[in-house]
C-alpha cells in the first residue's frame, strides 16, 4: 500500500520533504482490531511537532496522521463492534490501558499507557491502517469523509478545551490563535452559550476577518487590548507571547487553557515579561489540555451534527502531504487541510 512515512526527525524549514512516499505492506488487524481503508486524513499542527522532534515518535519509521476516516475492510479475531463496510474515524487517541483510575473515570487521555495515533502507532497518511475497535468511532451520516476528518482532532480537542474553561453562558471567552480548532470553538460557543461574547486574537488580518465573518464579537492582534476583560481564554498558538498577553486580559479568577501539545522555543524570552501582579495575581489560572478522550470525540461529533457544523477544508492528495505540512508551518491557512487518499 502507499504511505507517506517519516524516517527521521528534521526541521521542516531546512527539509521541505520530511515524509517519503513508500510502498509498505498492508497491516493485518490483530485480535480486537479492525483494518480500515483510509479515504481521508486531516493534517494537523501536531504532525509538525512530531516531525521536528517536540513530541517525537518512539520508533521510526512511522506513518503520521491522527484524523483518519475510512471504512472497515477486515476485522481481527474477537472484533465484533463493526461490520465490514462501516464508516469509522480514528482520532488522536489510539489506545489506553482501560483499567487505571484515569481510564475508569473517562479521562483515558491522561492514562500512562496512552498511545497516540500516527505517533505511537501507524496512522492515516496511508491507504490502510489498523486500530483497536474500541477506539474507532462511528462517523455521523451528515458529514462527507473530507468534512469529518478535521472534526476528529481540531473539533474534539476544541470541545475538550472549551469544557476545561468552565465557561458559563454570559461569560466572555477569548481565543488566541485562530486555526482549525479556533473556528470550530467559536461556532460551538455561539450555539451553546448564546449570551457569551467571543474575542479573537490573531496575528494575521485575514484570520481576524475570518473570525468576524464567523460571528466573533471582536477581533484584534495578539497584543491588542480587548474592549473588556475576559473570563477564560483558549490559547492554540505554538508560542509564548500569546500566553503572557492572555494572562493580562483575564478577569480575576479567570482561566487560560493552553491547547498545544508542545510550545516552540523561539520566543521563550517573552515569559520574562510575566509580572506577578498584572498576569497572575487574583487567582488567575493556567491549565493545559492533553490529548482527547473517546467521549470528547463522540460528544463533539454529536454536537457537530446538532449544529450542522461543516468545517472549511482544503484538499490535498496523499502524495502532497509535504506541501500541506510546509504550508501549515508557514501559516498559509484557511480552514483545515485534508489529505484525500485513493
Ligand atoms: Zn491533531
Ligand atoms: Zn489507563
């Protein structure tokens, strides 16, 4: 089968073709697993973190990709949840132990044995992949394969981030960074919390216009002061300055949720600007969001159906994965990038 594989960690700025198109054997589903014929796979910023070594795959080569949609082609022994031909999605969570305290309480994203799709196991930048059947999720009919892919990561993690803010209707939410996850969170907030204001901070004027088009109450540059203080903010940027700026914009008792698997080092000195009185005093909190649990994926897909969310997408062929990644790195973004795999 065709797959785009990562053989070694490298800098995308220096190497514009980190992935190599290769012919590798089709995987065989083990007991409890299903083999999925992949039709689409979303391209995520986390792939950049994997390629560049901020969250390196434990073994190389590996097939990246954790927003895969396809149909069940074969089932392994003892796998009975799906029939052949069923459409499923595979998100960032590939597996977890199922027994520990975190797994039992539904926070399997925090399990010590958490495995990530496309990092700890081969993912969806390929014609086929296997997955434990318990971690494949049915895809609601409303969505095409292309539309469903970005919902599996940006949407699910956006949903979890929003849950972790503890936002209540009428409170104001800030979004710093406005990529795939941000635009879905904005739509969710407008649906679930109709009395809440949404304030978007983005570096590019294009992103700010896009935010206003989607109903943001205000949009400004990363360091601009919003017209009022905010109760919670979600940061989806890969850098530090927005964190410092966000803390300044919080109300007393406000919470910043950082939705980024790793932060880059390039502007770490921005943290020296942190002033206890301005940025942290009065019980302001910082919380990160780690991975996603299955319920986040399932509940978000349900919510997306209710809201009729259709993500903005841009399609690439499997062979064009490198170009999609470079564009992501250089922030040529309008909507979510999706590989359409034949
Ligand atoms: Zn992702
Ligand atoms: Zn566990």
